[in-house]
């Protein structure tokens, strides 16, 4: 992003001095899963398109990659109705996928899909900010974790707990593939006054949250807090052109890859520092098992 664009974006955001009242902030954050469940009740499987682009952005998802040599295991967090799952399973016949979402309705759509097979896919309900993934997935057993447009739905103060939760099930050398909304994205700049909860965190009309990431924030979460190695961490800019609607603008996404250390001692230190076993980080929600 060039300096002129950043300056204009900062000027636009600075004009919005209104903050959602604290009561409503707490309500939106507490009901994040509930509001996404309502979203899927309204839209079913019709809102998002299948993500056929993911293997172009992340080589780890392509057949023949190093991770494909020994029947890799992948966890998709925030799976929604399966728009990532089906293209990846089709192109990687040896892949096993665990998929979770904090919306029971979304997980139900995945399980009801004609392509769903328990031999290759296990979908379960999980709030990654408080439900322990290792209760369903063996610790240190996952080669790849896809985190695509999911962390933006989480309140910032709960994102570190989600990272620690993921680290526990990641193999030594396993990778997290991350893509989400970047700071100064068109969607952020378009929010009208009355939607801002705090810096870079907004609420949509339907009550769902949207957080906009800087690369610095990603480094804080995954490297400084999670103890992972940073392989890539940058902004991806996609030009959006619609002549009929007179739109010519840029979408900004934060895209990154992080890798668990090869030696398990370093992972143990990271897990201890994250304190993911603290009782206040977990809920009593009964999770599905596969």
C-alpha cells in the first residue's frame, strides 16, 4: 500500500468518531456465534461461492506438494457450509479434513452435503476461542490449518486464545494458512457511523463482527503469542472493477503463513506461555466427536 492511499484511508477512518455503546459492544461479542447461526438460517448454502482459488494462493493445498506425500490431515476453522472443503477434497484424494464452525446450522449443512463422507471429512461444532480442539482432534496431528476469513469474526481479545488452541493440535512443522480482511479494505472504509466497536472492529447490519488486520497484528498473535515461525505475512491487493456500477477500487486482504517449530520442546514452551489449559478459556459445551 502506498503512502498516499494509507493517508487517505486514515483520514476517512478518523472522521468516524462514534463508538457503539459498551452494552451493545458486549452483546455483539457475546452473541457472535448466535448471529452467524441466524445468518446461515437466512441464507442457507446460497451466500458464499465455493473457494476454487485457494490452491492458487497456497501451494500447500495443491496435489503433489510435500504435505501430500503421506496422506495429510487438514483442519479448517470457520468452515461455514463447506465452500472451502469440497474443492480441496476433490483435488486432493488422499487428504483428510477436520472442519469446525461455531454455528451448529452451518455444520449441519456440511454434514448434509452429498459429498460429505466420514471417511474423509469430520465436521463438528466448536467455538475455537473456548472449546478445546484437542478434545476432538489428537494433539500434534494436523499438517495444515486453514484460517480463511474466520479470525475477523472473533473479538480481538479472544483471538489469542484461538491461536493457542490451534497450536496444540498442529504437528511440528505444520502450517497455518491465513487470509482475512486487511486494514483499510474497501469494506472497512465504507462503514457508516454507528458501526464501530473499537479500532478496526465493526459490526454489520446483521450483528456479525468484522475485524480488519494489520500484518503487525498477525505477528503479535501467531509469532509473539503463539510461538510460531513467520513464513509469509503481507497484504494482497485485488482490484475491483464494475463498469455498470461505476466501481473501480481495491480490496485489501491480509495473507500469511505460519509454521510450528520442528522441535517439540519449543512447542511445549509456546503452549505453556499461552496457558490454553486455563479453565476460563474453555466452555462446558458438549462437542461432537469424529
